C-alpha cells in the first residue's frame, strides 16, 4: 500500500485540458438532465435497517436521543444520515466513477483550507466521523 501511495505522488497530474476532456466525456455518458433523477435501486438497503445497524454500535442510552434530534427537521435528519446516503450511492445502478465523500454534517464551518506540498490550496472536510467514502459512484 505504501508503494501505491508513493506511485500516486510520483505520477504527473493530468493537465487542465485532460481534466476538461474527462469531464466532458462523463457529461456525454451521464447528461446533466439525468443527475436530478432518483429511482431507488432494487438492491437498495432499507434506510431504517441502516440506522438500526448503526444504533447497535452506539451507547444504547444515547440512541433515542440521536433519533429525537434527527426528527426535528430534514436538515437534522441529513446530519445523522451519512450512512444512508453512502448506501444509496453504493447501490446506484449508474456510475460516473467519481468517488464521493458522503457526510451528513457538511456546512461551511466544517471545512478548512490547507496548503499542499505543491503550494496549492486544498479544501478539506474537518469532520472525521459520520463520513463515508463511496467508491465509484457519483450520481
């Protein structure tokens, strides 16, 4: 795994032109008009089952408090629903190949700007919990 990480940093990044061409190819494969359509996959995991599975890994006395907080508004529900979002993306039948960081608590206060070794700014999520990498699915 360490060798793979070193290879990643040793390879030249794609040029702007290559990234634009890749984006246009994805847009041809998945037009923007498709992106707003949502039809649950037949393989979709029941959202309540996802929450119940998470509840088994938490302190039992705090699970009802979590659910009560999630019930207060759609925004509050989404803050606690990163695993549901990840499951929905994981079973999406169409895939762009774009990796998605699903997090239910994404707002401006939870981002930070850092400088990379290449002296470029990087926008980073400061949330280390309730975050799921969903490989290969971007729509």
